[in-house]
C-alpha cells in the first residue's frame, strides 16, 4: 500500500501522522509552513547494523511483533493466547483536525481505534485509544496506553510529587537513558502523583525552551512513563492502571483509555500553560454561566464540627460585611457528626444541632445577599453510622478480608445500584429542598482492595463516580461543585468536566501555598484554584503570617476566607475586607488573562503575573519566599506585554515592613514616583527590585496608556 500522511495544523504547532504502511506520528512540534508531500522521505530512518534487519516504528500503539522492545501500547491475552498483536491500518475518518484511525489484528481478533484532535485555537492535542474484542472468547486487558513520541532533544523532565498538605511539588530529572515512571494505586488522582508532566529541551524554563506537556485526565489509578529507547528515540505513555483481571472484554466489548491532553510550546512552560488554560476555559469547564466566581467563606477552620446555627448566622453576618459572596457550611451538619469518627453516610440534617432546620440559616445567608453552599463526602461511610449498621455489605471491598480504615472510614461501592440510588436520592433531595448553590464534594481516604463481586473494580468505581456527578449535574445544572480530596487529592481534567473549582490544599499557610499554587498553575488556570486566606496562625504548620502576605497569596485564585470572622480582630477583619475588595477589582483580569511565571535568577523570589489577553493591562506579584540570596534582588524582567505599547506602573499593595528602614536605606524610584515604561523595556531591562523581608509580597499593576 502507498505511503500516506495526514497533516493536522494548529495555530502554533503541527502534527504529522503517517497512516501507511504503519500508523506513526512523524512530527509533533513547532509549526512548519509549506510542508511538501515528499518531505517525509527526508526523515526516513537508517537501519543500523547489529539490530533487526528492518526499521522498527514506534506506532501509535507500539508493538513487540514489529520488533519494538520497549513498553508496548497494550498488553493482554485470551487465556494466554493473542498476547502479541500487530495492528494493521484499516480506515481513517477525518473531520478537520479530528481523526479516527482504525487498525486491526485479524489473527488476535482485536481492533484498536486511535482518536486524535488538535484544537486549532489553543494547540492542545487530545488523544485516546479504544480496544475492541472481535472474537467470541473473553479477552483480558492488562494495559492500554496512549503513546506519543518525543524528539531526542527532549532530554529533561519535570514531574510532581506531593502529599497531604503539600501538593504539586515539582522535581526535575535528566532523561538520557532508561526513563521515568510513576504509578498511582491510591484510588483517586492523588496528592502524591499528579497525572501529568512536562518534557523539554535541556534546561527548559518558564520562558525558554521547547516543552511538551502531558496530562492524563483520570481520577483513578494511573501509570505514566517516559522512555528513552536504546536508539535514542523517546516516547511518553499514559494510561489508567488496572489491577489483575480488572478489565475483561466479551465479544464486541470495548475499553477506552482516558483522554490524554498534550501541548507543545516553543516558549517554555508559560507557552504550554497558556495553551492548557485556554483549552480548559473553552472545552473542559462545562458550566454554562460565566458569572464572576463568588468569594467564599468556608466554616471548616473557623468552627470545625461545632455547629450552632445562631453562631453560624453571626459568622455569616460578619462574612457579608467583609465582602464575602458565598457562605459554606463544612463538615459537621449531619446526624451525629460531632467528630471524624462517625456518621459519614447518614446524610440527614442533625436536628439536635439544627432544631429549627437548615432553613433559617439558608434564609439568613440569602438575605445577606450571599449564596449558600454545603459540604458532602458521598463516597464514604463510617463503621459507626446508621448506614453501615443497616448495610454492612455496601462497601467497596473484598469479602473475607479486613481492609484498613482511612480517617476511620470505608469507601462505598458505587457500582451497586442500591448504593448509587441511595446517594443520588440523598443529594438530589438536599439540593432540591434547600437553596444550595454550591457543594464541596470531599473524598478523604485512599482506596484499598477495591472489590466489586470479588473482582478488582477501581476503574468501574471511577466511572460510577462520574455517572453520579453527571446525573446530579443534569438534575441541578446550576449547582456548582468543588472537587476536594483532603485538599488536592482529586485534581484532574476529567473531574473538572463535572466540577467548577478545586480545593487546592488543606494547607492555608501562605508560604506553602506559594509553592503549591505555582505547581498547580502549570495545568490549571487561576479561577479553578480554591485559595483561601487562613488564620494568622496556620493550623497546619503553626507558622504566622501577616495579613498582607496571606491576602496577596490568596488573591490570584478563586478566593475565599477560611476562619471564624466573629473571633478575628478588627485589624484582621480590615485586612480581609481590603484583600477581598482588591480581588473583586482585579477578578475579571485574573480569571481570564494569561498566566506568566517569570524566570528570575534568585529562587528566593517568586514572580508571577496575569496579563490581559489583549495586553491592555497586567498584574505582577513579587513574593519573597526566603532570605534574598544577594544583598540586592536585581531587575524583574516582566515579559509578555505589548513591546510597542507604554504602560503606567502602579503599586497596588506593599509590605508595611518595607518602609520601616530595616532592609533598605533607599527604595527603587518606581515605588514612589509615577513611571511609564514600554512593554519592550519591561521585558528586556525590567525594573529594579526592592529588598523584601522573607514571607512578604508586593503587587503592581501595569496599564496601557
Ligand atoms: C477534608 C477537607 C477539609 C474539610 C474536612 C472536613 O480534610 O479537605 O477542607 O472539609 O475534610 O472533614
């Protein structure tokens, strides 16, 4: 069969796929103008001595049977047979930049369909593979991955590690030989292994270098790997991770990988984030209304389980005075929930705590002009609950084993219709009965031995969770949901299709948040990042931070406060009011603009900004995370503005300590004098930085003249 290629064209990137004689991505990178049909002849590989006698293509699902010795694109068997399929091209369907490529192995009785879409506006590439069993005997699927090739020069990798109260910590490694692999078996997206990473040219940075970014949109178990073949070629694989025997296909049945979202950038990590953010805004978030995201007050760190409706109403009154727009009662409102030992599953109002019902609280909040929100943890059950006493068999577990509890709770088996129906009824009834605008949907434990009818069932559990969300969303399309899992344990694009924001971390320490939020910002735009001002003394770390540092750290995300405003001092309350007002003033820009993280020589200072899409204005935050390395902090070179325009610089917020004479005898002039600078000057020469105390921050605005 004749060679043939398909060329998908993005705005700034191109993808070229060969379909005959084998299906292989030949090029994915910077846009090339005027590609000639014959050009692919120029990249035909040599066949070296000492290896197989033919070229061994890394196809869209690499095959051992073609002589590829690396990780294949799928693994499985039919009672030991049909274990090494080789997929031959069958058909291609193209609709603009949307491709469906069908391949088949008639001996093994398997069909593989690869679906690719290159979004021509944002340049985000979307890929998934679907495997179908064509024979009558059952096929067991052990692995099914999306495989994307990378050029040899992509020899550095940046991934994330983390834990509870410390999500999205980046680390880097050289990928010269061997590779990188992360496996998540925790039953949720996890704090430990965010399902995404970036790979790029040597020393790629926020602003420099070529970068390819990948995210597996999946809230269950996963495996990601980046391989260097011994011939130097590289590829990335992303897949849902299956337990043994978890996936079996009867004749005609199929399984698809989760979607993999990928982006190429010739302008460092910022270019990649820009692509992902715009894509998320246009195609992932499915809530129709584009109303400003209301400022929250969440009661958790203010009162924990101590719910007294009279007091909660006082909190709401104080919250409204601060400028809060949505008031959320967290854990502790339902029957016998006095601590974290009991009651999960019993989703009925605790009438001992709320003798007059929830209505007076909701009405009070609504009368103050705020929306009302409430906390649930639907997937969970405490052994000490009425639900467990009535239905001990509703657990996601294996009979005969005693699995460990996590936060004193077990997981419900959502694939049992009775469980699904019970949760749907409870949530549906609550959302129908009260004027609830928002649900904080929590998930506070890792999943051990997820068994359904004896079989491994995490894949099914994850899909059932999506179904539950989808059904509720259909019944209550205006209710917004937050994805929380002990903070940031379930942050991914697939859950974001059903939710509206994330609880980024249980850690409200501003210093820790600076790192966590920067990590999250690579794949997620600011408006989905829940960021709250916590108390002066952080509950997680016992550190103390000024209201300035806390306020500015929470400012860029979906802002809120997480404390008891009744107990706060007048001075602190004035601070909350100030930062909430500042946030509202900047919110249209912050929640629609282009995020930039500035390369700076001193890691003790973190600079990030948001630039309006039309480059008419921008804000930049200078956050001093630790003692400056040098006596001066150098210039901040603020890239991303229109080089031909002039901008007026305004200082919006500065640490009081800066002017008390401790660290500087003389301040940079722009702190006190009006200054107008061109976008070109700001990017290339920049502005001299003041010397800041550790754990303080300064905010500036630039407006085009
Ligand atoms: C988790 C969440 C917190 C809070 C508690 C309530 O830890 O991450 O924000 O809602 O549960 O129990």
